[in-house]
C-alpha cells in the first residue's frame, strides 16, 4: 500500500544581511541543514522592488533579518519576517571588543537606548556615545553624522556595519552566535507553520472548488451546511436543502451509518460519512459517488465542436505539425502564452490521430495539490485510505486508455509530482493507491506550458529527464498579436457560436463589420481567450436590445481596454516626438557638439546616436 507522507522537505529561509552578519549565520548553518535551506542575500537593502525581486526568485517560506531591516521587510512583504533580537549580553560583549580598537565608541541601536551603557562606561573607563533609530533612513542619517568623528569605532546591527564597511570605518556587529541561532530556530518554526497553512488552504480550495466529488458538511441537526462546487452542480439541490438533509441521505433510518445509498433528485448515489471535530462541535462530512448516470435514457449532452479558425501562415504551420505528430504514439509538448489555444491544439492532435477512439482526458496541473496528485492520476483501490471512494476509483491515466492524456500547465508540477509522472512515462505502467499490482496503459500524452521548460530545467525547478521525455515533438503557438490576420476570422467563428447560444437573429458578419476596426488595432495581451470573453460580453449586452446603431459606444462601455491600448500608443508617440524635438533643439544650441548635447539632455552617447539616426530617417 502506498502512504501519503507529510512534506518534510527543508524550510527555505531567505536571509538579508551584510558581511559579518552573513558570516556569522553561515557558521551556524550546518547545525540546521537537515531542517532548512538558507539563502543569504549579502547586501544592504535598497528598495521594496529589490526585496520583492529576491523573494520572487528564491520563493522562501520565511525571511530572517535584523533591526530596522526586519521592520521594513515586514511592512512590504506578506510572508513571515523574523527579526534577530540583540540581548544586553550581546551589547556588552560587542562594546568590550570595540573598546580594544578605539576609546571612541559609538553604539547605534534600534528602538531605544540600552540600560547597560552607563555600567559599561564605568567598567571600561571610556565614554560611549549612543544613538538610536527606528527606521532604516534614520539609521543612515545617524551614521552619516557619526562617521565624521575621528578614530571612531561603531557598534551596531548588520545595516550599520554594512554602511561602515562601505565607508572603510571600523565596526563591530553586536549580534552573537546565540542570538542568531535563536532567530534561525524561530524562522524554521514560523516557516513550517506558514507552509502548513498554505497546504491546508490549497487542499481546502481544491476540495471546495476543483474536486469532482460532491462533498457536503453539516452539523448533526442540519442547521449549518456547506457544499462544495461539485455538490452544488451535480446534486441540483433547492435553496431549502438545509432542512432536507436527513430525509435525503437517511430517509428510513434513525441512525446515521458511515456508508450507504441514497437517491437525490432522481439519481442514485453511494455515500460515505466521516465525523470531523471542529472547535465547538462534531460535524458530518458526506462524500457522494454516482451509482449510475442520471437520466440514462436521454442522449448525452454534447458541447460545441472544437474548431480552429485561422488565416495566418503561422497557424497553417501549426496545423501541418499537428497532422505530422498526431499519427505518432510519441509525446507532444505545446508551448504558448495563456489564452492562445493550447488545449484546442491538443484536441486537434487527438481527433486527427490514431488515439481518437479513446477518451480525451485533461488535467490542469496547477489546480491540484501535491498530496492529491497521485490519487487523481493513478486512481485508488477500495479502502486505500480513510474516506476513499467505495469500490475504488479510476485515475485519469486509466480513463485515457487508448486515448489522449492532456497535462496543461505542466510547468507548475512540484518536483515530487514530476518524479511520479516520469516513472509512468518511462514504463507506461502505473499502480493505483492501495493496489499490489501494476497496470499497463497505451495512450498518447500531450503536455502544454506557458513557460519555457528548458529555462526551468536550468533553474532546477523542472527535471531535465522529464523534459527530454516530454520534448519528443514540440509545437509553439504564436500569440495573437503576432498574427493579426487571424483576429477577424476567429472573431466571426466565436460570434457564430455566441449568437446561436444567446438565440439572437443576427448575422455575424454584420456585427463584425461594425467593430472590426476596434478589434484589429488592439494587441490582445490575453490572446484568443480575451477576444472570446469580449465577444461574449458584447453578445450578452446585445441580447435584449439587438441594436447595432451605436456599437462603438457600446464596446467602450463593456471593453474600455480596446480604447486604452490606442490611447497608450498615441501618448507614447507624443512623448517620442517631444524627445526628438528636444534633441534637434539641443543640436542647434550646441552647434552639433554631440558630447555637450548628451550631457545637457542626460543621455548616453548610444541613446543620443539612436535619436539622431531616427531624426535623419524622418
């Protein structure tokens, strides 16, 4: 039996410090290397943007810093920031060491004076000047004044010592190994807490919004009720459902068994009930599994056929690649920005290939938590884990037997998920959770990504062996802005669908004629999906009035972004023309002396050369 294991990977701690502080922390790292991965940014913090760029790159669970730096980081970040606390013993030791270098000791402390300074003055027979600050900019001002003193040695936090190092002034860091160790332990603890909270939030979101299993939670009296999206969609319950829970699930029983059968709105279901204790009472959690299709005598509902509308040579090339790659059983990797139609291309590969007799099964890899990935992909046997579906459940791989498995946003898979997928791709074998034997499967795998996987491989966030397994054939879908000739034919195709859906007796060409000048001048950052959304918005608004006389104002109301793009372009053009005017005037003013013109305008020689070349071409 496979077991879910709680995530015990090391906590990522990002440390902002400077030289002595970084070295002190580095010396302590081996003690905690099994519990945490430490990344040190050995620099003075300049701006919130700089900090956020480091956070974006390293994706830490928690941040460690000291003094005003920590307070500043807490103000601009939404992840835990643990400050390194200085003790009175730290200050005593640091001042003693500083007094051996110079009798002129200046102690710069954060948030208030230290009570041990007068005692130290008496004990060491020196005068200690103490300055305090509460913000980083204030610390810089104090340092600038203090640094003018002759033969001075400064005692302070990492920020102060970093400033001293830049000015070649002697300094002593007042943090001790003990203080840093305590801060590192606290950072690891807070990092674990945050990771656990995020995991719980991710799991809760998946269960409530992404899971295909209807889930109902209610108190024993049915007075407090929560339904996930699958329950709201599949059970088709009325607004007074909270009063009917007992009748629906336990109509003939006084007791509440943990497993059984029920009928809800004409459909038969298995249910499994668990008791969950919250802060105040015990709640009943029901998972429901359909026994047979609802209304099996009715024909299945079919969706609009997936079609690609295009005129560009770029998409014609994509269609040629689809025809070539669809007949092979090998994997296909599709690249494209969000909204370009990667799933549409995957469905074309499915429909034109040798696997079209099986199912097309899609999984959005970014929407499933790590702990549920294995069960969703490989399925589980009856009783594989507490609360598992009675009779077991097929995984998506088994559902796609003889067909196509489409893994969208594959770049979002965690490394441990990637390992499990890699083994399946290598062996074409899988083992459902709780099973003793492996099953073989014959299918075609198509994956899609809006990020360049080869760059993720270089960064270490995507396995190189998985990348090479996936990258047998690859197709790149260019964004809509690079193929403007496709805009109108896609728009007409979508309009035909929406006009039929909203039952409007209008001709798509007539509607398109009144707005095509707006559609063709826009750059479509959201690609085909954005175009589709705007057109559906337009048809929905037209539905009650069916008036095409004032379409531009109507579009301005529902899609102001189409006009903002034009305004930005016009604004940039005006700014560019103004810059060129200033360059021309300056060339006259300084008699063509390019060095003087560059200095006057604050431009580099290269930038000035480009501006002059542009003037000559015009």
